[in-house]
C-alpha cells in the first residue's frame, strides 16, 4: 500500500527465494533469503521496520527489526533464516512500519510458501529443485499441455516439456505416444501416411482378386464345370490379418509360423514390414513376440511407443 507516508514495497529475494506464483513467493526451506522493505517517510522523523513470520495465523518467529531509519525515502534489508523442515509450509511475513513515537504508520503482509528441494509440489515426477534447475514451473505438472507430465517427458521419453510438439511433425507428443509412435521422430506423419497407403493398396488388390475368383466361380457354375481354385487368393499380408482376426486380434509369432507353414525367416521379414507400415503392432515379452491389431494388444504391458 503506497501512500504519502508508508510502505511502498516488500520483496523477498535470493538466495532462498525461488519463484512467485498466484500471489505467493516460494522459498526453499533450508536456505536463507533477504527481505527488502522500501518506504516513504518525512525528513524530520526516524522510523523503525519490524518483520514477523506467521504460520496458520499464529506468530511463530520474530524475523527482526531495523531502527533509526530516516526518510523521506528509505530501504532496509533483513536477512531471514528459514526453518529446516521436511514439510511444505504456507507462511505470512508481516511487516510493520512505526515512527519515532512508536506509532504504527503502515503494515504489509506477504504470503510465502516454504518448499523442499526434494519434494514434488506439482506431482509430475520431477523434484522441485530439478524443475527450477531446468527452468520449469514446479507448480505446473504439464507446462506445454501436450498430455504428458513434465517428469515423463524429461525422465522417460526425452521430449521437451516446454514444447508440445518436440519433433515438429504437427502431432502433440502425448498423441504420438497414444498412436504408438516416437515423439522425437519427425518422420512420424510420413510413415503413418505411407503405411495407410500400402494397407489401402493391399485391400484393393485383395478385393480385385476376390472379385475375379467370384466371377470365375459363377462362370464355372453356369457351365457345370468345377472351378480350379477352391479358396480366394490372398496376399501374405492379408493371410496374416485374417489369422489375427480369427484369433481375437492377436497371436504369438510362433503360432503364425505354425498356422501358415512358412519359414521363420519369411514370417519375421513379413511381420517387420507390416509393423513398419502400420498394419499390425508387435510387442516383445521376454523372448516371445506378440503380434496384434491396433488396439488389441495387452494394455498392461504396452510399451511407450512402437518398435
């Protein structure tokens, strides 16, 4: 409250001050800080500045006083020792300005919050001290609002917690992980588009072959001649997709080898191509590969993004 005579500004500064947010100043619990008070007085009087700390409305500590300060404009600084605690504490610093007659001239309250460096104020998995070190906001668990917590971005995926699209491919980092792709690979959109195109071409080719087979069957029926093919022609990729649909959307790779009677090498190459094209997804559990359609994999063991 700045008046003709009174306190102009109360400020908490380094080394212990961390940041200001929502009208509160955050300070480390185990480091001192400097309390600076600026005020306006009159030249013919001396003033006294005192500060106290309150917790839950109760006065807990006398920070100290500085007396015999002359106006009209003056600034005093008090060194404040923080109590060492493992708890997060909300505190109020009360500053009182009195004149040489002991009359209260002005008073100001400043809200503070003492936090530990090892704590996790926003619950994002990063300690408060590390967030400040990295220039992050320890009161915001997802600074870039991309669907991933700051801790997950730093510790698990190597993405930028201040950029919602780390690789610049137009997809939010969180969405890429939901799609099973790598949020640090800028070619994701190209790969997804190519995979969809290949899959679509395969479906069209399969439909053409199936239509020809049906036409041949109709012609054979009309002439009472047996059709030379008893089964519709399927590509290798379609054969794998058919097996997966017949087995609730997922199978072990070894089971696919057994069902198709193809060599292990052929199945491995085919499944690698289908995985890269986005037709199927692969999950490795121990030495076993589980091949599944999108959304049909065991969710509890699903990796952060596709291989």
